[in-house]
C-alpha cells in the first residue's frame, strides 16, 4: 500500500453520515476515502494520500464493555474492511469475505 493515511477521529460527522447514506441509530466504524487501485489510470499520480478513518467512539460502543480484546478485534476488522475498499473490493465482496473467513459462513 502506498500513499495512504490512517487516522482516528472520535465519531463521524453528520455530513459524513449523510454522504454515505447512513442514518442514526446506525453508525459508521470506518471510512475509506480515495481512488481504489482498480480505478486508477496509468497517469494517476501527484494526488493527496488516500485516507482510512477509524471512528473511535462507534468502535468502542460496538465492543463489549470492559473487553479490550473486543476493541482490538473491532479495530482489526474495520481496518481490513476499509483496506478492501482501497484494493477496489465492493461492499458485497467484502461482506462475503467477512462471512466466510471471520464468521465461518458460506
């Protein structure tokens, strides 16, 4: 992976939630912003870094109380999910991978 920033914010803004089409009480754990590798043309360059944002409060809220292991797992799953978007995977493709590998479903 090249030219990608990973940042942490407290929670997604109302504008971000609206942009991705999520309404409360649903929330967002992470967000990829950039041009996926599969959409880059040969002349792609001189661009600002792609960005993966992890939202701390929703991740903590989605984890079991006082269980640091749950938070670590939630961070890992969210980061891997957003990296999937960087590589050009769709939401459906990522969910199928999550179901198969993380949840043992086929």
